[in-house]
C-alpha cells in the first residue's frame, strides 16, 4: 500500500511539474566507456518510473515463487512429522503387545523425523533387548544419549536396568559403579547397585552400601537386618577360606553389638569355623550363644562337630531337663555329641527320639555313622539311603 501511494505521489508531482518544464526540457547524459546515452529529463524520469515498476513486479513474482517453495517444504516437513507420530504410536502399541521386531523397526524408522527422537531410541533399545540383540540395544542407547546430552544419566540408568533384566550383572556392576562415583548421592543408582551385588554375591560392597540405603529410607530396619543375615554367613565363609580362624574372629569383632546377639549369625560364624577345622573357637561361640536359651539355629550346627565336647554336652542336657518337650533339634544335637564320645547306646536313643519327632537327613546320617561304628553295615546302608531321600 505504501509503495502504491508513493507511486501515485510521484505521478501527481510529474503532472504538476510537467507543464512548467515544457519550455525548458534540459537533458541527461549517461556515459559508459565509449558509449553515451542522452535524453531529456522527462524521458529519464519516465524511464526511471518504468524501471522501478519493473522491479516491483519482479519482487512480487519472486516472493510468490519462493513462497510456493517454502510452503511446499513446510508441507513436506509437516507430513514427515505426522508420519513419524503415526509410526511412533504404532511402535508403542507393538512394543506393548510384545511384537518386538515390528516395534524396533517402527521406532528406528520414525526417530529421524520424530519430535521426541530420544524416546524413540529408548523404545527401540528395549525392543532390541527383548530379541536378545544386545549390540543393537547399545547402539540405540548411544543414539539416545547423543540426541540430548543432558539425558546421559537417565539413558545410563535405563541401560543399567536393561542389563539387570537380561542378567548381564558384571557389565551392569561396572556401569553402576562408574555412575556411583560420578553421582555418589544418587538413590536410584545405589538401589540398582544393591540388586546387582546381591545377584553377583559381592557381599562386602553390599554390606558397605547398606547404611547409605537405610539413611535414605530406601531400606527399613527389618530389611537391613534380613540382608545382614544373608551377607554375614557368606562373609564368614570367605574369611574362613582366606584368613582362617583369625579372619572369622576379626569379622566377628567388627559386628555391631546388636548383631552379635543374633543366633543366626552366631551359628554362621561357628559353622564356618567348624567347616575349616577350627572347632575350639567354634565351641566358644556355641557355648556363649547357648547360655540363655537352646537356640535352634545353634543346635543345627552342633552335628558338624567332629570332636567330643563334654562341656557343651552338659549344657545341652541341662536344657533338656528344663524343657517338658525337648525339640528334635535339641535331641539330635545331644545324640551327635554322645556319638562323638562313643556312647553309642545313649546316642542311638537320642537320635531315634529326634527321628520320631521330625525325620531329618542329618539325623539319618548320624544314625548311619553310628551303625557303621557298631559294624551293622546293612542298617547303616539303609540310613544312608534314607538320608539321601530326605535331602532330595
């Protein structure tokens, strides 16, 4: 509109000034190299007007032409994005339905034009894992991280979960420990590390992790205690293998005071010592643990002893006299100690009483050993078979 008004203004000025200049036309001279162009001022003005109009027309044509091209590009871009959204939705449904190959193809194809390519690559990674294609899974995860550098931690955590789901625990442990060093206060990383350590049986680092999980209320007091009851028996075995009795005693001294009163852990420490030939230290633990009550967990360790233990036997017989109905575990423990003292008749009586209350593979084996000592090999063979059957 402004251009049209300007053009009309110039035209009006020309109409007014034209008659005034009719008697004094003047001239315009344009020299270019050897060529010269000469014309009147009015002719030059008309020519300039024509050229200006031509330029306006050319501009309008160019704008219209490039506008068509831009609209075409915009339409094509919108169409690609619409197709990508449709394929992403179809891929999401295929993933939910368990059609993993189709889901992976749809997510991979739509990722370049998707408005959320990060999510496409993550879904493709999950679909690839479901097919056991670990190399493709890792490639998709790398592409997801490249899409959004700020999402690298989230992508790494997703990769760790996928590794754990696939039971690739060693690789998951390496990844999570690196993440834990970079983000030492991250609750999700530590929770996944707990799961990984449990699966691998890496008890020492799991034990070190428990206080942090409990502090952040990711682990209740009862859950922490249950894990400690799982961890310490394995650690006692490790210490007995590598450091002997001194290793077990060192670990025992490091136990919190409350855990030292736990019969299950007392039994675990004593059992580890017995299995590695340190019965003297094991007897100390057993006698200390059985002072106040005939704990079943401790009683079950006693048949492992290979040497006589008169003081412990007297202690157990005292508990037997105080109980109106002695348990099978108590009777079995007394019978096993009598067997070690070669009091075969009394041992047989206790073991048979225990067997009448609760058939058990350990009791059958003790009776089989007793029958061998009495040279009753046929009976011994029968008890060994019963022991194997009870174990199965």
